C-alpha cells in the first residue's frame, strides 16, 4: 500500500527581504528615475546580480541559456529541464537572463531550497530534480514561481533603481516593484512602519510570508490548475497583471479541488499498464492529491473532476473501473496542446482490498508530456 506524506515545496528568493521598507515614491525633481536594463552587465552587477561565477558548461535548453557549475551536464536533468521549460505558459512574461545549475545552494540562501531567483537569473540545485514521480511538473511550477520574481525585479520602481545605483539605498527590495505594488491593491497587503500585514487570506502558507512570495505563489497556482484554492482578490490580481482571465491561464492544466492537499506518493498508485501504453516513449509525471474525508460519493467526485478538467480546456471522461479492491474511476483527457492527462480517483473509504491506508479519496493525475 502506498504511503502518503505532505508535500513541502521550498521556494526561496535571494533578493527579496522584508523589514525597513518604504514604498513612498519621491516627488518628481528630487531625483531622476533610472530604467532597469537586464542586459546591462555593469548595472546588474551594481544591483547585486553579477554574471554567474564558476561556470563549467553552457547549453541552450528550450530557448533558455543554461549555465552549469557542476563538472558536466547530467543528461537526466537536462531532459527534465527541457520538458519543464518547453511547457511554460505562453501567457507568462519571461525576461530570464540565465538558468544556473548551481552546485551549492547555501552559497545563495540558507536551508535546502528547490529553486531561487537572484535578479534576472534563476538558480536550480540537486533538490530541483528530486521529485521521483513528478520531476518535470514540480520543476515547471518552481520555475513559474521564480520567473515571477524575475519579472518583479525587472519592474523595480525606477526611483528605487536610482537610489541603489547612487548608494542611497543598499538592498534590492522586490516589494518596491511596480507590479508587486499593483498586486497588493487586490490581495490586501499593506505596509506600515516597516511591517507588512495581510488583510484576509494568502495564496498558501508560503505566500503568507510576504507580498512578493504571495504574488509568485498565486501565479504558480493559477497555471497549475489550483485557482479554486485562491482568494478572489488574488485571482483578480493575476488577471490584472497578465491581462486575461484565469480560465484562459489555466487551459490545459489539471483541475485541483478547493479542499485538495498535494501529497507525494512513495510508489506508483495508478493503472501502470494503461499509462505505459498511452505514454509510449514520452516522459510522464504523476501528481496526487488527498481529498477531504467528507468528500461526496466517488460518482459525484468523478462528475466534479470531469467538469473541472473540461473548464480547463481538456476533453475526456471518467468511467467506473471494475476493481474489487477499491472504488475507482479512471479516464483519459486530452489538453489543447496535445498533452494527455490520465486521471484516476481512488476512494480509500471504500477499499476492501487495502488495509492501513488513508481513509480519504485520492485524486491522481498522470501528465504525459508531448
């Protein structure tokens, strides 16, 4: 029987810091604003983002320049990166300078991060490729989060840039990004006396750490099919920034119910024979969610999941499987870009063939990348 454990995805930002913040914009004439230029190497160095050091190799992956500090590129990591990068949403702005496969995460941040942004660059680590069953999907989500931070950096208040370049301020603060400032009007964040507070709910626990992370998490959740878990203000902020509806932004994504919690399975828990036939030589990822023990009957759940997937632009259906061990629905859904999502609901509340498992339904998506 597969064991479920809560998923902890640590996404840390190098250049964001809270404390001692002042969002007041100087009056015109006090100083001249400076436009940020991500291609200006000297300006980037002055803003704390010099060219990455200790680079051993370089590759072009899905149109991105990937630099490596490791002894040699790992073919498996490059394949995962290729899948993740080639399936980034078209609606997401992208001004990333480099993606760096770093050797030592602690040289940038403390702890054990999944990925980190520093100015216009995104750093990935060994942990970035550690998800056994969903390496590409997890990396894609992390990259979306970090790309938002790159965009926050690229949209720094020009007066803040001037102050940094002239030495009037010493720390890049993404809370002084124009797009962060705009998002706080919808999400309920406010700053007083150097302390940020949130009126209402954040995108998730990590988003509650500050407005820059809250914005990045909200965008990543929308593109990951988790829009139903976001407050209305966060949805409006994402739509305002990207200039289109959440329903369009979520096209092709799996649908995640409001009460779902992502879990990391210790072994495959799906119809492996069918998935192998559908996938052929294509890479696939498995993501799973535990649902509430008070969820409706599995037949009702199947209708809800089908409806959610169709709202996200997928076509297909779920059918009851003839499985005496557990109540199960399964079916194939096709996304607008050709990606296949094999979908299963396994209800462990009605599982005579299992013992010691979770007493909840589990929703499983197998994303077969095309």
